[in-house]
C-alpha cells in the first residue's frame, strides 16, 4: 500500500481518555451513533460471526456484539491505553478468550489479520488522514458487512473539526481530526464491491452499513 506515514500517538490520542469513555459506556452514555451502529449490525445477523473492530476504543461495539452472539473478535487499535482498557473490560465480562488484540496502524497490519465476517470502524476514519488505504485495510479480511460512524460531511462539521484540531495543535496535543467526503467513501466502497444497506445517524454523526454485493 502506498501509504502511510502517520504518528501513532496522534491517531491514538483519544485513548488518553479511555477511563472516562469506559465510565460513559458503563453508565449507559454510549454515543447514540455507536448504539445505532451496534443495532444496525445486529439487525443484519451476527450469530457465530468473526468480528474485526478497527479502533475499537474501550471495546463497546465488539464486546456488545460478542455478548449478543458473535463468536470472536480482533481489536486493532493505535492506542495502547484503549487496548489495555478494552482487554480488562473483556476479561471482566468473561469474554477475554474470544478477543485478540493488535497494537498499531491497521493499514500497516492489514496483511497479518485473519479473515472477518463483519468489520466495524466506530468514529475511526475521523482520526486518520488517508481514507482509501484505511478502507482497503477494512475490506481486506473479506467481510460481508462493514459498518462505520463518522462526522457528517457538512460545512459546519468541517469548521468544527478544524477548530477542534487547531485547539489541540495550539495546546501541543498530537490529536488531528478529519471530515472525509461521504461521496468518496461511498464510491470507494462501491469500487470494493459493497452496497449501502443502512444510512442513518444523528445531526452531527453519520452511521452507514455496507454489505458485499452478490456476484453478478
Ligand atoms: C475517536 S476514537 C474512537 C474509539 C471508539 N471506536 C469509540 O467510538 O469510542 C478513534 C479510535 O480509532 C483508532 N484509530 C484511528 N486510526 C486508526 C488506524 N489507522 N489503525 C488503528 N486504530 C486507529 C484510535 O486509536 C482510536 O482508538
């Protein structure tokens, strides 16, 4: 892949808030877009599925899906802090033996990942500058379903994310945030052989699901 010169500390920066995120999830304050992603994936059928949760954070998506009937999960995350918290939460829920953990940039690790039935990227593409290689990495394990949440491609979200990134830069923090074009994402997924089967979200955040189109 012709990519990617990224700073892991930058893309995994949000992991420094892993304990707060876990507390939010446990207290029933999981982001509505994440809740919708989980529900939409479940509605497509997850029994016995192998999951790949890219940038899983504290693990809310794959751990919930494992509890609901999926078989196994691989959690790939640029943040060691998130991986540690997700692993501890999996152990606490008795799911530790069903999850594998990989630390790094999924674009770099893609060739070493096992096949997956379902791939999820919950608020992940907004932390990564290179959309095409990230989606290539997501479809490489040959899933039939790919689910994403990401900031809406509208001017006020672009302005908000630029301001957010600028604030981080001025404070010397490595986190950088991006609003990728929805049309481009749709086109890249169509080129990879997927069609859109769910389109929703909140005013700020989009939730989409792609299913591999049947061979002609
Ligand atoms: C904003 S956090 C979201 C965490 C969690 N999915 C959630 O919604 O709460 C972005 C996550 O994506 C991860 N991430 C971003 N780009 C990545 C990449 N190329 N490879 C692996 N992890 C990545 C970060 O490390 C972080 O865990």
